[in-house]
């Protein structure tokens, strides 16, 4: 059984500093909130689902596995809309506890490159 190389994830937190994308790059954009009537930063289950980077990365893997998206060799996460992207960094560096099996899969398959 061959070992799969982990996929680098580049985090963009400054507006306007998106790196050039190519055909081998998957892009995830995290929104500040869903626009359904609360201030940015308020706790909201719907917004948390849209910014759970581990769930979104797992979904990329599943979409590829199901032939719903082409293969990718790197991921860019645009977190420039978030007031505080530290939760994204903590999720990608293993500082947040794993909540589901998908979190362990993401920890094995992705790493924070920049």
C-alpha cells in the first residue's frame, strides 16, 4: 500500500492578497457570516458549518473520490472575510480537538503550508 503525500494548504487572511490559482488548486472561501441577521463573531451553528475548515477540506476529498471534482494537489483557503482567522489556523495545526472521524482524515491528508 503506497503512502499518499499530504496536501499543502495556504491560508490567506489579508483581503486582496489571493495567490494565483491553477488547475491543480482547490479554493475554499470562508465567509464572515451567512448574512442572516447577526453581527460578525456571534456564535451561530449555521455560520460555524460554513467556516469549519476541516469539514470543508474533508468535503473536497469526498467530492474528488466520488468524481464530482478534479484532482487537486494544493488548497488555498481564503479567510480574508473573517475578523479572526486564528480558529482556522488552530484547526489546521491540530490545536482544536477532533470532533469527528473526518478531522483525523484531514489531519493526515492536509498540512498548513502558509
